[in-house]
């Protein structure tokens, strides 16, 4: 197993930051993205009514537009962070994020709101690139996967907290106040990181910002079978999450007629995802990233196929108790997959960590966002499209992993 801390990092620059605070700060930076998505889930109908959007599926663009901006901009921030350092890029992105959130309070039309959501996503892209790069700057191997699992555990609290925060804000105000809340959270993250997060990029790893040097970094990523294979597999699998988020309100309120209380069930699923992420942080050193993630992905696909078959047999939707009983264990598997896939993709790319993080993030969020939006567009008043997407995207991800590993799935840990 590799050392917990990357020996190439000058650890004195980060030694003053306790591990728990490091994990919490990185989690908050990544959670800005989940919060900006999930806080709007209970407000989709209100926004549509207020801005004259009658097509319910079109309201999903409030989610999809942010994801597309978030995914597409990461490829820009990666080379910048490898050249100028993590902090400069982080605060540039956070400034864009906060400014867009502030402007959204006054958005007069649905089109302008969607445009601002794209801009907000572009700003948030820096937080994702820098967060993953900083973790890779400090850790390698199973310890990196374990640290990312703890980050993801905190990150998963956002799907529990954000929709209910959104519902609470809507109880006292309207959807415009949600943008104000996101602006304040962005300011909090900016101040904390400015005061406490050190620069983690080793000066020896700074890369010139030229077309040739960027191409050399991209060539390293694209020609590394494991890194690029797991990058594609992560992108395919994240389509599952984005399709679920895009369709959640419609599934809970229209198919099962839960009403505003659907955020509680949405949060329940997220709680189990957080628990499984914590379990991964404890189990990954014992069983290895490959065994855990490959086994979990197989279980996810099998449960998805079972749920799909039952939904068809029930005429489009299983009874609600069965829906929840199958959805919870399926998303428990989720906690063992993206974190380990990220670690496996990033592990051999430490010398180009910023660019690698950007490529991984772009494929993961832009690719996953497009696939999720496509799956969400096929919503037809049943759960069949959603679980068709779950099963197909899960199988695609498993196939890409098999290619990356040359067919050697569930292998003994190499860390």
C-alpha cells in the first residue's frame, strides 16, 4: 500500500490544518454544488408558475443548465490550477458563483434565470477541480479514497439538508430567497477557505500554460488506460444520479402523490448514501478500491434490473413501499462507487492533478449531466424511464471498467 501522504508534497505548507478541518472544508466546497442543485428541487413548480413555464419537463432545465455549466467549465480551470496554483483558481470561481447567485435574485424571465444558472455552474466548476486536486496533492492510493469517502459522507448531507432548507425558505418566502441563501453559503465558503486553506501545489509541479504543455498533460490522461477508463465509467455512472435528481420531484409528487413531504423521502435515500460513503472510508483499506467498487456497481445494476422488471409488471410503478425498499439499498451501493472510481482515475496522474481533475470532472458532470437530462426528458408519468436509465447507464459503466481493467474485475487490491 502506498504512503498515506504523497511524499512529493512539502507537507509543512499544510501541516497546520487539522485533518478533520481539511475534510470539512473540502466537503463544503464540493457541497456548494450539491446545494445549488438540491435546494431548488422543491421550488421547480413554483419557479415554473412564477415565470410562466407550463411544460413540466422544461422546468428540469433549472437543474440541467447548472450541471452543464459546471461540467463544461472544469476543463478550463484544470490547466489554470496547475499553472497558477489552487487558491487563485478557487477564489476566481467562488467569486463568479456568488455573483451569479446574487443576480438570480432579480432574474425577470425564465431564460435569464437559466443563463445565470449556467454562469453559476461555471463558477462552481472551480471548487470541484480544486477540491479533488488538493486531495490528490496530499494523498495517494487507498488513503486518498478513504479521505474522499469522508468528504463524500459530509457532501451527502447536502441532499438531506438542501431540499428541506429549500422547503423551509419557500414556507417563509419564495424561490428568489433561495438564491440569496446560496449567495450567503458561497460567501461563507470563500471566507473560510481564504483564511485557512493553504496552497498545496508543489512548486516543482507547476506547469507552463502553453498549448504544448496542456496537450502533453491531456495526452498523459487520455493514453493512460486505467485513468481514462475510470473517467468514462464515472461519467456514465453519474448519469444515474443526475437523472434521479432531475426526475425526483415528478416521481414523488406525480407518480406517488406524496406532495411537499417528498423532500423527506429524498433525504432518507441521501442519508443511506452518506452512511455507505462512511463505510467505504473504513472498508477500502481492507478490501481495496477495486473489489468494493466493482462489487457495488454489479449490485447496483442487478437491483436496477429487478426494479425495472417489477415496475413493468405493475403497469409502470411499483407500490411505494416496494419502491423505497428497493431504492434505498440500490443507492447504498452508490456510496462505494464514484469515490473509489475517482481515486483510481487520479492515482497515476499526480503530476498533472489539476488538469486530470478537470478532465475527470468534465466527463463526469457534463457527460453525466447530458445523460441524466436525456433520461429525465423521457419521464412519462411512470418510473420505467428512470430505472431503464439506471440499468443501462450502470451496465455501460461496468463495461467501461471491464475495458479499463482488461476484463479483470473484482481483482485483489493493488494499492
